[in-house]
């Protein structure tokens, strides 16, 4: 079973990937979603737990299905690629 910290880290990385793919800064995403920019940063750094309601707001702001925020397959791939480079 996934630990809370691990889940928060994966969620934060996924949020950062989606935000950056839309060309948004943390400040812009915060403004558009009605959240403070520091809260967005704290989520991305896994310093804060996010509620389902706020995850939904972010998904609507990012124009993705909420399930996309919880699909960590690309985040796992990114971590795997980094680990492979570090072991060479």
C-alpha cells in the first residue's frame, strides 16, 4: 500500500507536469483556480494534503479530467528515467 508521503509526492509531481504543460506558473494556476500561489507550491512539494474538492477545482482549471491528476504512470516513468541516468 502506498504511504501518504509517497502519494503526496506523486500527486505534486503530476500537478507540476500538468501545470507546466499548460504553460502556467504557480501564481497563474493559483489565480485561475482561486487558490493562493503558495498553496500550489506546497502541494507540488508534497508539504500539504489536498482535498478532493481542491483537486477537482485544479482539474477544471487545467481542463483535464480529475482522473488525470491521479494517473501517475508518466510520473513513475520520469522517476525511473532519472534513476537509470544516476546509476550509469
